[in-house]
């Protein structure tokens, strides 16, 4: 504060700094949108922040399967965290049945059964799977067995052992379950509703006024009714387009960097999602069709991945990865194939942490975890990848002794000469990182006097941030003047700008581009003596 001198001597006045520290924005907060558990999701169409797959299980009920249900999302989120991701938002969509035009034909309903005079409701969907013992299929639903019910004495019909099963998952056994809600005037911890409250397979839906147990001769399924007429899928473009619109709960998330819609290939959804990512200064990771193949001569039902890519809307804020990856179902152990986007989002996060957002999330160090390799239709030769790479398809390759790695780093517009500055994923993501950082750190300048002191303060703050990035090796160039440019003065902000309340800052940088092609030149020395 100003001092008022009164005696001869030295006075000290502390002046406020005109420099404002800029905090770097995060780079790998991922948003996942897709169908979640129909009976266990806490809230649908809400963006829920998660820091682990355990968080996902608590909020969305974990993995699930069903006759037509799209259960890709929970597995993609799981792979994100396993491969290096640390923070995500998940928007769960409520599954329902649709016809082949996307029209709604029915809701996914929980199976239920009444035994004795107690009603039990399934907490897992009904599924149809190949018969493990031979041809055909079998229906899998939660099943309940009630045994050891006394037929006489004071506990007749009042206590039982209850066993719940669901497919190949471990059974749940509850012994000494009671129909008495209270004992001695206190809540009974063995009351059937209380004991089954933690079950993953079923819950008590209704208990009659004078409940009793009855032994079951064999396990009783809690199966969902027959599928609605015309049901072909649970996917509907409207489900996705609703949550990526303006002013939705997801739109109000202050910042995220990666957008993932696992397994979605619908053109209208992808177009809206890419536009949403551009508006949010985020980057989208896209998947191929589940039946996509690297072989252009493959017959139906397979489709050449190049055709898949051609049908994808193009944006500098997105990248396309191929093929699907093989893994084992975490609950049943059965082999399954998953779209690559969840894995790739985790690799983006791991690379950002280990090297920086300016490093391409590709190469032999980007080992994909929790996979046994690419699907058979995704195996390819170097020449085949060469063609796909030039088109803009980023391939995952499995190499002997190394494993499966991400082996491409091109954006959706890499083949378009008009967008060559955004040809590579790390270059585009670096620009988005700088944009997000400055957007969220320069708010202090709003309503400040638009003159030289403000321009100097803005330049100083931004230069310090860019210099810190330069010192971490984020730019090309051997000295700051070759690596970046920051300008905010009378040449960038004219009097007309000042009159309109505008201050302009020019920020430029020399991006690091990946060494995509390493060329080794070999020459034979002539005339050398032989040892």
C-alpha cells in the first residue's frame, strides 16, 4: 500500500505483481458415453466423475450382458483404467429395445418370481449364449434355490438357506435367512430383505404380511419375458444425440480432453460427437465396425476398414483406430473382442503422464495391456498398413516378443492437404492443450484497462508458460525464439479493437512431429581390404 513519508529515511513499499501464473490444463480426462447396467445404474444421462473402475462399479453396477444389450461401455472403461487412465466422466444411457430403424419397441425389464409369498426380482439381465456342451443356445438368467426350510416346529417356514446363481459366475449362498423383520423388538440382521441387500444377482421386491419360505425342487429362473416384437437391438442414435447436445449435463462439465463412444459407428452420432468435441476443445477416439477387416477382398459379413473410414465424418479433432482386440470376459473368462477406443484412451493418458501430450501415443513403448492380440481379421502386412496409414487409419499391431502396440498417430484429416498442419495426433492435441490452458487462465484480464500495462502482463504470463513447455522439450527449436512466439501489443490490438473492448494475443509454436518413417541408408565401402 502507498506510504506517507514523515521522517528522513528509507521506506519500503510492496508492489503487487503484474504477472499471473498459468496452471497447465489436464490432458487426458476422458468422457465415455454408452449403455450401462439397466437395473443398477444410479443415474442415467448424468456425467459422473470416476477415478477407478471400482468407482464405475459403484455408480453403474459393473459389467453386464443380455440378449440384445450393448454392454461395450463398462468393458471399455475398464480397459481405460487398466492401460493408464486416471480420471473419467461416464454418461450412462438406459438400454431399451429398438427395431432396425431405431424405433422404440419396449423397455428392458427385470425378471421376477414369487416363491411362497415373497417376490424376488433379478438384478441381472436375461442372456442367450452358445450352449457350452454342444450346438444351439441356452438362456441365462439369475436363478434362486430355497432349501432346508423346516416343515414343523416353531421355525416352520420361517428360516431357509438361499442360493443365487447367474451363469458361470460364482454362486451366492445365504444360510439361516429369516422371514422375521424383527426379533426381540430389534431389526433382525437375518431378515431376507436385509441378507439379500448386497446380492449382485437378485433382491427382494415384496414381502407379504405373514411371509413364509417354501423349498424349491430345483433352481427357479428369474427370467425376463420374451423380447418385444420387432426388437433387433438396444442401440438408438437418439440416445447418444440427446446427451451430447447443448446445455446437457455433459456439456456443463468444465473440462475434458478425450471423447469416447465405444463401438459406435453411426454416422449421425459421430458427426454430432465430433462437433461437440470441437466446441469443447476435446479430441475424439473413433472405432471401426466390429466386422471390419484389413483385407479389401473379404466377403460379407466383413467390410473393408478403408470403407469404414471413408464413411466417418472428418475433423482435425479426431482419430480412427483399427482393429478390435481380443481379451477374456472378466466375469465368465470367455473370449471376447472389444473395440480399441477404451484401450487407446488409456494409452493416451499413460503417454501424457510418462512423456507429455506432445509425444505421439504410438510406438513400441505403447504396449496394450489386457489383450491377447488383435482379432484375426485385423492382422496385416507392412504393405497393407502402409496403405491404411496414408488414408488415416491408425493400426494396432501385434509383434512377436513385444505384444500389441498402437502403431499409428494420424488424425481423421491427415490425408487432406488443406489440413496438413493437423496431420498428426500429438500436434493437434498440443494445440488443444495450449488453447484449454490459456482459456482457463486468462480470465483475470477481463475488464482490465486495455492498454500497455495489460498487454505487457498478458505477454509476460503467456511467455512464462510457453518457456516452461520449451524447457520440457515440448517444441522444436534450440532456443525459445525458434520454438514459440507470444505477441500482445499495439500491432495486435488496434485502436478499433480497443474501442470494441478487444485485446488480441498471438501465440505460435513449432510443434514436435513424430518420426513416422525412420529411413536407414546403407552403403557398401568399395576397395576395403578383407580381414
